[in-house]
């Protein structure tokens, strides 16, 4: 983590009304908020086009192409001359963010007048949105799955390895397990589910055509995850479907236990769209978390990753950021001047 110590409360850089820009870049596109430390968020914009990745990882140019017009329009609407502090929360930053770290701070300074830039993994913005600057752990469960925790001295992460290597218990994992059970029933193998087979064929067509509809798709994780709600819908009367969700809950609790501080009374929260599946997943998950982390306090997430980016931007602008820095997870450059 780089940057000066300027911007502590009471310094000129922390004056009320300092402009900040907070960004959440994920699989569904960009969400952008402009605000001030004195008045909070003043306006927002969104784009449904996800930032591209290429040979160099996340593409800084494509992010800037989308971000700059939205940021300039919001800055004018908010009556600000510039945004001195910019926080960009980006999916894949830890493993695909080298080009962003190399190019984005300079580009944001040139185009928007930013003096302080934080590049933040989306897991960290999810953490900040859910728990704020407190020790604990957050499980972000959507199409994929990642857990992140901190004792406020360093970050720990577990899973988040993608649908081929991990994301165990996430939406794509649940959907894939449900489709495997459907194909087992189709073949007459043990462990199959006739109900899941019927649901799969209603959604995707005949079972024999399923590989051709999945393997060539560049959005395969999202297609797999689209079947997860069907697994939840079958769980009440289908022991195979119910067992898939219990196993997913165990995977999620495993990841939470790997990152949660072992001392004190840390908080733990679960965020993400997977919670919309309701009781078939939430009930076994709460049981597994209580079993694995009896010392942790289960709490409801206070906000989402965009809320977390706003929190980090406000704290950075006022010099009060206490979350630990990390080159891959929370990278700050420039003077802390909002």
C-alpha cells in the first residue's frame, strides 16, 4: 500500500464537501456514485456492460471508456469541480488487476483530477459494505463464492477460484450439482433425482443435448447458476436436492471458518444473490455457521459492495481508513485528499 498520510481529520484535505467517486465493477456492469464527505452520496449512474478482460487481465481502457463520461456528468450535477478521491472496487482485482494497478491511478488523475485512488477487490468492498471497519468475516455468495476476513491487521481470503477450480457452494456449483443429479437419473445411476431431471429438461430441453448447450458458452458459470433456484424449489420434497444445498452450506461455512479471526467476538455476515433462494439454503447455512464458528456473532449485512466502496472513499478522503492495506486487495496511491 502506498500513499502519504495527508488528509487526517482537521487537515485541509479532509474538509467537509470533499468530492469522492465510488465505483463497483462486477459481472453485471458498473455502478458509480459521486458524493462529498460532508453530504454523502449525491448522484449515481450505472452501465450494464461488464468491463472486459484480456491477455493483460482487466482492461483499464475499457473501464475508463465507461467510467469517465458517467463520472464527469455526475460531478457537474453535484456541483463539484473535481473528485479528489476515487475508489474502484473491481471483481477479479486480486488475480487479474496488474494492468489496473499500473495504469488506472494515472489515468484517473489525468481525466478526473483524482489525487487519491484506491483499487479494491470486490470481496473487500463487500466486506466494507457488510461489516464496516470491524474484525470479522464475510461470505459473498452469488454465481461464485468467496470468503474474506480480517482482524484489522491483514486480510485473509478463501475460495473465489472460479467455477472450474472452486467457488464451492456458490450458484454455479449448486446448479452444476443439480444438473449432475439430473443426468444420473437420466442414466439410471445411483444419486440421481427424477425431479431435477424434469426441471432440467423443462429449462434446457432433452438431457442428451445439455452438453452442447453448456460447454461452448462463454457465460457458462451464469448458465449453471441459473439452475440453482430449481434445486432450491425441489429441495422440500427431494432428498437429493436438499442434500446438495446442505453440502453447499458446509462448503460456505468451511470458507468462512478459514478466514474468520479466531479470537474475540468477530462478526460474520453472508451477502449476495444466493440468499434469495431462502430457507432451503439459509437454514442449513445458519446451522453450519453456528457449528463451525460458535464464537462469531452472525449479523445481517449493513449494505452491498457499492455501499462498501462509498464507505472506503469517505474514510480515505478524511484520513480515517482503518481497513488493512494490501497490494492485491486494497491498494492506495496518492495523497489522501478528497
